[in-house]
């Protein structure tokens, strides 16, 4: 009896220690995961991303597609697809994970464009696991955007009949203003409404910015699918910062030191809220 009581006390202490310990284990920092995307090749980026998703318990599948040789000589691209919610029509939330490949065999930059957006979507995927959704939401990380939107083309070619709306995130981590470019297809009003509500609810600074550089959103537009592309940038009043942002894209200066770590979690929250609003609003 005494031994049993003693054992029980030990169990209680052990449980308490475990509980305290669990509380103390910090969530992985977005900046830490983003730093892991600094790799020598897009293939290595893919491997790290698979590792991050496994660590976070986020199920995914891969879509492989053939392409003309990339500067590094890759002839196969790979998209990462994470699915949530019931088997219905689909809301696609996407970002490209590849960076520009130099012919010398290295990756050029790739943190603001578009590693930061990838980490935002990984955090979004983790959050979506605990939400009840009305629609299928697929979070998709595209390969080979930088050599002609090939990943998104392969994805949309396969999934077009299911897609009812798409949100693309391209360029992030440099500020807490969401600039968004609505595509031209019908039903974009639903996405704009979802964005507007999210920005109001979270008191997030958002503005329509039609002159976006082309990205994977063009693939959805070409297929007449409703799409909005988002970027997380400095406030438009900081014109110098915006100009330096435009200059650093696709250069070796697109480094981790350009990322403002405090902007990543709020960006994830506003994308999450937009997706949940859209899931409510859209038929
Ligand atoms: Zn990009």
C-alpha cells in the first residue's frame, strides 16, 4: 500500500513535470523554419520542406511533373499538396517554394520571394488541422514558378474542375501591409469580401494593388478561375522600402536579413481568417 501510494505520488509528480515541460516546449519559430530553406538547390528545399511538414504532423502528397531542363538541369518538378476539410469543391491556397536557379549551380535569394510565404502557408496548414471546414481547402506549394509557372500549370491542369477560388501568396516577410491583386474572373468579389472582413476583424492594413508582377496567379487567371494574389510588404508610404524591395527580388540580396520576423505570424493570421471567411461565404 505504502509502495503503491509512493508510486502514485511519483506518477503525479511525473505528470506534473511532463505538463510543465510540455508548456515549456516552444512552437517552432517561423524564422527558424525559414532559415532552413536556405539550401543549395530547389531539390534540397523540397527535402527540407517535407521534413518540416513531417515534424509538424501535417499530411501531404506530392505531384510530380515533367519539364524542359531548369538551369540546374532538373527535368522533373514536384508540387506539395496538403488537403483539409470535406471532399467538396476546392479553395486553393498556394505559394511557390522554388527560388531562381543560377546556371553556376546555386540558388539566388529566395527568402522574401518566396520562402517567407511558404512558411506562412505551412503555419496556415497547421492551423487548418483544428478547424471544421465546409469546403475542401488545399494548401499547395508550387515548384518551378521561376521558370515559367510550371508547377501551378501542372496543378491547375489536373484540378481545375474542383477549384472554385484561389489565393496565391507571393512575396512576404518585409512588412505588415497586405497588398492584394484581384484577378479578372467572375466571383472574385467573394474573395475580396473575405479579405475585407479579415482585415477589419484583425485590424490589418490591406490595400488593393492591381499592378503586381506576374506569378502563379496568372495560371489561374488564364484558366478563368477566381484568384487573388497577396504580398506582405512595407506600408506604401515607405516608398523607399518598396523600391528597395523591388530591386532585391531575384538577387542574392534576397536574404534572411531582409525578413522582419514580427510580420510572419500576423500574416498567417490574416490569411487564415481570409480562408475561413471565404469558406463561409462561398457556395
Ligand atoms: Zn515569386
